[in-house]
C-alpha cells in the first residue's frame, strides 16, 4: 500500500467521521422536547465516540480492532463478573445509551457501513450496539475453558510497550511474534491504534469485545492473509462462524457487494468453505464417527460436518505463543491456511 494512497484513504475516513458527527450534532442541539430520547448528553456522546475511534486502514473494510498482552497466574475458579480481580491495565468506561439512542446508532452505523464498507469506525460501532447477547455466549465459552478463564482473569492488553514490539523483530524466522511484527510493520500498523469499546456497559463483556478486536491481526498472521478487502471479508466469515456476532454476519453478507464477480466466485468456492471448516463444534458428534461402520465415507465429508474440533480463537493466549513456530500453532489449534492466502 503506497503512502500516498493510504493518506488519501485516511483523509476520506476523517471526512466521513466529520460529516457523521455534524449530523449527530444537529440532533443533540435540538431542544429536549424535540430531541425525543436523545437528551443533553448526546453531543458529548458522539464527540467522544468518534474522537476515540481510529481511522486505521480504511481500505480494508470490515476490519476489527486491537490485540492483547500480559501474564499472571491462572484462575482455576469460575470468574464472577462482579468480583473478578483485575491485575491488568484493562479499564473500561462506557457511555450509557437509551434504547432510542442505541437504535439510532445501530441503524445509522449499519446504513453508513452498507453505503461505504470502508468505514471501519461505523462497523465497530455496529458491533458494540448489536453484540451483547453474542458477547455473553462468548464470555461463557471462555469461562468454561481453562485458558479462556485465565484470559478473563488477567485481562491482558497489547501495546507496543507491553509487547516489546521492536524486540519481536529478533524472534525466530517462522515464529508468531516475528511474523506478526512483519505483518504490522509492512502495513504501518500499530497495536496502540485500536479504539476503546464505548457502548458495552458490562466491563466483562467489554473486555471480550476488546479481546476479539485484539485477536484480529494475530488471525491475519496465522492464516497468512493480507489486508485487502477480499481477505477481510473472508476473515469475517471465519469470525462469524466462531463468534456469531451480528456485526460479523452483517460484514460477511454485505461485504461481498464491494467485491468483483471473480472475487465473489472465489469467496463462494474457497473462502466460505474454509471458514465453515473452523466451527468450534462439529455439525455431527464425534461419537457418531467412532461408531459409524464406514469411516472412509465420513472422512470424505466436508470438514464442517466431520468431527474435527477447532479452537475458539478467543481462548488462545496469543502473547504466550509469540516464540512458537506458526506451523506448530496451526496444528495445535487445528487451523488450516486457506488456499488463497499470501505467505
């Protein structure tokens, strides 16, 4: 990606944010009797929203944001959302929304992202206003997993300082840390650019959303995917299959509208089957495979139907695998590199 092209796209994203904030300022400036459920805090609400949102890599479309780091001792007990100690640097300060405000933000961000899928800040807002139920389910999945429970307890957050980002360049050639560093540097990305979660009130669920965003660049690294629109849509299919976040459904089904006919064909025939093969639970139980008299037939079925179990990526403590070879990690978590990847 050329520096000139990146600069033009960033200016366009900043213009989008300014226009959207201006329209919202109109609503917030109305008298309370005319502003329905908006209330006097609305101007602050949206000013805070888009001042905190990064316009990083607008060309990649439906991207997600952030990454994590830290280590402590595992928590072997169930995590109580109201009483979990927080030994990390994660902090959460949400902006409360009335039902009407949430509906307005949801509809506005959905239409804005549909009109121009490069508006990643609108997709991020859509994810927060629509994802509460899916986040609760993801929280339970993490809490029921030993590593996921440890992550919820420690709440690691990635920054350049905590990752010792520059030192990743000295890691072994095929290690996760080295490849992650190279992927970020080539695209002039930084883990510090990730926006904060603003519209999820429960701090535990806000952390799950944060962890989801923080895992995005690690997924690009481990699957050898570039940051073009096609790869982002393909990765959104993977995230949809694993997380069931409404925003991922939105991106997966409307994102292809921006693709060429050839890219849509490749998405249907290569990317979607690859994503479906990474379900965290198979369509058929593993016991059926062991009891079935014709294992050769079952093994010939598509991967989503087989008894193969793939790890939920939110249960991967990426920071503890930075020195590990990515081929070993793929084997460990049952991940497969897609045929359309770019080494």
